[in-house]
C-alpha cells in the first residue's frame, strides 16, 4: 500500500523530514497569500499546508495542462490507484507560457499567463487534496526558457538576432527567453514558491537551457554574457533557483537532455553534466532512446535497442557523478511514445526500466506528450 509521511509546510521549511533515504545513485488553495513585493523574488506567506516527503522509490507520469484541466486527470488518478504509480508531474507553466491556475504572481497576471483555460486556485488546492488522499506525490513542472508568451511581452528579455537585434525565432516560429536575464529565473522562482504554498510537494524545472538548434550560435547575440560560457551561466542560474527556494523548504529538481551524461560538451545548450549535477536536489535526464543519434554507443538504431542504449547512458552518468561532490540523485524520464521505428509498446518501456534497475535507478517517470500511457508496462500496486 502506498503511504506518505505528511509534513506541514512550516515544519518542512524548518527542515523536518520523514527519514527517507533514496538509494538511487545519483508542492486549501487559499486567499491568504501575502501581497508580494514588486521588486524582488517574493515570499509567499500562507497557512500551514501539508506536504509529503519524496517517496523512497518514485514512479511517476507526466500530466500536461489540458489533461490536468479535464477528465483525463481522474483517469490518471485511477491508474495510480491500481498500479505502482505514486507520483504525477503536472504542468504548472507549460512551454507556451500558460499557468495552470489563477496566479497571484504579478508578472503572470500582467501578461495574461493565467487567463487561458485555467482553473481557480481553490480548484487547484482541491485537486492536490485529492492526490494526497490517494497517496499520490504531486510535482509542479515549470518551464523556464521556452516561454513565447513572456518573450513577446518582455521583448528585452528575448534572445536576439545578431542582424537587427529583433527576437530570434525557433523552427516553429517561437521566441525564447535569454537565460542571461535573471528576471526570467526570478519569475520561475515566484511561480515555484506559489506552487509549493498551494500544496505541491516538489518543483521540477524544465527547459533550463538554450534552444537546441545548430543555427543558434551563428544567428544570435547575448549582450549580458560578459564572456561567460553557456554551461557556467546555466550553472549559476540553477544555483540561484536552489538558493532562492531552499529557505522556503522547496525541493528543487531539473530536467536535462539525456545525452548530457555522455557528451562532454554543453551541446550548445548550456547543459554539461559536471556543471549542473551538484546544483539541484534531483536531476532528471530525459533518456529517450529515440533522441539518441544513429550510431550512438556504436548502436546502429538506439531507438530499437532501448535497454542497451540506456545501459550505456546510465553507466556514463554514474561514472561522472562519482567525480562531483554533492552530486544530485538521478531520476530518469523514460519514453512512452513512438517516434520513428519501432512502435513503442510495453516491451520497449519495460526495457528502459530494466536498464535503470540494473544500474541502481529504482525511480523513474514516464513521458508521453498527450499523457496517454502504456498500462501494460506498469506493475499492479503491491498491497
């Protein structure tokens, strides 16, 4: 049976714990949120809200914003009730910049981030209560640099083209935020603190990087770079998030490219394993076999060999983490979607899990952009 140790917000912030020891390698919606100060990362003051400590073994599913707002949410709760799933990673701010619920963060309200198909804070709190009642650990996913809504509202914060200093657009026509602007990370921190005050037990940051397009370097300019390598900049900003949120007791985690464990460069996106792995409480590499290039690890088609591909990736991560003092725990994201051949079924999903287990990673989260999962890959709950 899934059980959690409940930790009141005030005690959690003071450092209380339930004695969890993750053996892996390595947040009543309320109207009492204090009016935030306008010029700084804000402290959200709220009545004590029960949080829970991270499960020793975490098994999660990604929940996109539309799923969280609709009937799909109850379906996913039902999946968790009858399987090994004990956590849901819910889009609090998605990669279009929209927030899941009506926010008290001034910038979110000013740019209309919380006005497009959102739920009330009261409904959000009720949903979190339902998750806790069913022993489901709620994680708030907050996208950082890929935020076209904010980049359009705050053009000065957008990545700029060298040619005319207009906003650079990715292949889909979307502007990105320049990670050099600390205001971008302050906004993410504000949303994280609010999510934790509402009752999420953990915050997971995604897109903590530069865009992954080869033309980016030759087409863009960064006036605030001041000679800093991209990996150093991302390290500093992740450290900012952690130091800003730690006093509030917010567990801070981040998603990274799955290739970062093996590639010794920053891949042009500012993510280099040794530079970020000690800046988060948990690092979540997205080790989707379909995202590894043909020939990676001398495997002709990594997508067709999920076990072998991830086994090699995990061994590199373990080796590199061992050389970094204070390296974060590693919880991998696994692929539960089809991209190219072969079609992914339970066999392919389980092969990824086995690669993790064989390398000491007992926790994992499944990714499907539509939040539709292969139930046959999941074990029933052990009572």
